[in-house]
């Protein structure tokens, strides 16, 4: 069995590439890296890689994480600037014995040393969006709600599970702010003996529940990926509301080492993309019921077309 699951519609083209690779017997690590790079390279996704929205100082700072579930190797980057593919740097870092997590200037020095592609990641489109939002926010700059991290879990034919993330984080975040995405156990986690999970939403809240680790732990206890995702999201959502009065956006996907998958969210509008040996790449839209149970149905052709139309429409300032 093989498969790959990812947060959001934006992962669709990436998982199509990964699906082809997995079919041919290529490794989970290569497939997931290829899939995430495709999202990083697409200029119209404003929350990952090239074209990602900048922080408060109008600088694009990127976070990424990678975990190999066979060896438990982890590599992660926080607040790196001007490199095209943070996921590839994170994967390379996972091969090191120490210094697996690097931030800012140190991460950039490492990436330069290993000759990863350097690129100005702030696009004119992202600049226009920044100006527009800045006006709307009435001078008072706040992290913007429409953040979306790409997170993936991938299983290859040999049974290796990997998990990975890449993001420009919260729009208008403070310089140096690092979210959950490069934090192992929060943004991503993989254990080939069980499966993997990854998250998107408000990093500050996702971290409080180490949510990706929690999902893998629940799957290890015998829960299905769907049950584990729902329990982890609902428990954290309730706990945050009880202790803090509110819970940020929490959305997750998971796949176990049999290729079974699940998802959960505490918001409306969450989508995910998945392909397995048994099904072609499909985008699903998730609905959360009153009782916290989440169901999903395939996105219609109209929904998919509208999605791209909105993403590629000119930014009206
Ligand atoms: N979790 C990411 C962060 O807090 C943002 C997102 O997933 O949308 O940086």
C-alpha cells in the first residue's frame, strides 16, 4: 500500500506528482519533498514558499519541517529568508547528527553552504496584498486569519512514513516569530510503526496540544486515523476554550501505515488532498458537525474552478 495526504486544496498538484512517484516504488521522503516543493514554487499560493505573504516588516520568513518515521530523524527551519525550497533544506538537515533545527541567519548560512537555491521570495503580488491588508487593518497590524500551511504525510510501498510542512506562517507576524509548522510533534510527526499526522491553523494553539504527536499516539493506542484526528482536535479545542475562553483554528490530517486516513477541524472551510494506491488524487471538503464529528465529501468541479479563479485574480488595491 502507498498513499499521501495533505492539508488544503493547494496540495493537489503536488500530491499528483508524489502519487506517480509512489506508484513507481520511489521513497516516501523523495515523494513528499517533491510534493511540497510544487506548492512552494507556485506563486499564487500566498501562505507557502514563493509568493508567501510577508511579516510585519514586509519580509517573507519561512518555516519548514521534515520527519522520517523509520529513523525518527527530524530536520526543521524557522524564519529563513530568501531560499526557494525550505522543505529540501529541512530534509537535508534531518540527515545531520546534530544541529537538526536551525533558525534565521544560521539556517541561511547552512543553506548557502549546501548551495540550495537562493531566491527573493517576496513577489509583487504579495506586496500588493500587504498594502491592501495594511490599509484595511486601519494601521493596527494584526496577524491575518487567512493563513494556510501545507502539511503532508506520505507512506511508500516499503512501509516508510514521512511527514513534512512548509509555510510562510501568519501574515503580519512579528519578525522572528516561529509557528508550529517546524516544531516536531506539533506541526508534524511520523512513526513508520504507526503512521503520521500534520496540522494547520493557529500555531500558537496547535503547539499547546503537541497535536501531531497526540494523533500518532492515539493511533498507536488503536484509534483509526479519523477517530484520532477528531479526538485530538476536539479535546484541544475544549481545553483551550475552558482554560483561555477561546480556541484558535485547529485543522489536521493523518494517515496510518496501512494507508487509511482521517481529518478533523474546528472551523468551516477546511479542505484536504489525498491519493492512495486505491484512489486517485482527490480534494475533499470537510464539514464539522455540532458534536465535533467531521465528515468530508469530494469537491465539485465548480468549487475547484472557483478556487483557482480566486487565487489567480488580480489583487484589487
Ligand atoms: N500553523 C501555521 C502557523 O501558525 C499557519 C497555518 O497553518 O496556517 O505558522
